[in-house]
C-alpha cells in the first residue's frame, strides 16, 4: 500500500541547497550526495519532497555545504524554538 501525504522526517529547502551549491563554486547535486554518503537519486527524492530526511542526514548535508542545519531545514528550527519556549515557561512556573 502506497503512503500518501508528507514523508516522515525533515523536509529540505531545495532553494537553500541550490544557493549553497552555487556559493561553493557551482558544485553539483552528485557532489553533495557523495559528500553526505547518499546516492544521487536518494538526494534528488529528498530535494523533490518525496523522501523525508533524518536528523543524522540533515547534519551530514549541512556539514558538506558548510551551512547551519536551520538554513536548510527550517521546520527543525521552528520545532527547537517551540521546545525552548515550553521549557522556559515550565522552569519559570516552578
């Protein structure tokens, strides 16, 4: 049975990846895939939004591109911010 909807995991911002590759001297997606330990086809599926990205893979992609993870995976930052706010509120109330 084929799953529908958003894939599990983080969703990558393909425009941010394209900009980072350009900033590195017009590096290719294949170059990025090799550096992150992925197949080019798997990376292409992640960029198209049909495959989610694990935290570990997000870190590897960001490292290869010399970018912060939040630049490439914006919902991770939003999640972390909401966790910090929740934690700070519960600490203040105690």
